[in-house]
């Protein structure tokens, strides 16, 4: 398994390679995180270990399971140095 310094180096390189994506459903999140994991050279088992979640959670997440636990999702997102943002569609209308 890559050590923390190697993971951090690869994450920094990766930030410049993948643009943000619009998330419409759970599959969108799963695809993005799976690609990030693969780009930095981690297996599902390694990501589960360093994120403090179970292997089955990583599998479910990457396959777009709709009923994943938000706190576990955020552990993975944080460990992969990603972020989730939320905003109004098309911005706010302030009349």
C-alpha cells in the first residue's frame, strides 16, 4: 500500500487532471471517486482501510448504491482530498 506521502503527492497531481462534475445521482459520485482512487493507485481494500470504512461500503459507493451512509461517504471524500458542494440550480432568484 502506498504510504501517506505518496498518496498526498498523487492526490495533488490528480487535482489538476479531473475537473469538477455535476452530480445528478449516486452513480455520479461513485464513478468520480472510483476514478480518483484508481488514478492514485489504491485498491478498494486500501481505500477502505485508510478511510476507516468497510470494503463493502467502498464497493457499494463505487457501484452507485443509493442508500449509503453520508458520514462514511464524507470519510472517503475527505481521504481522497475531494469536496462536495451544494447550491441552488441556476442560482437564487432574489426579487
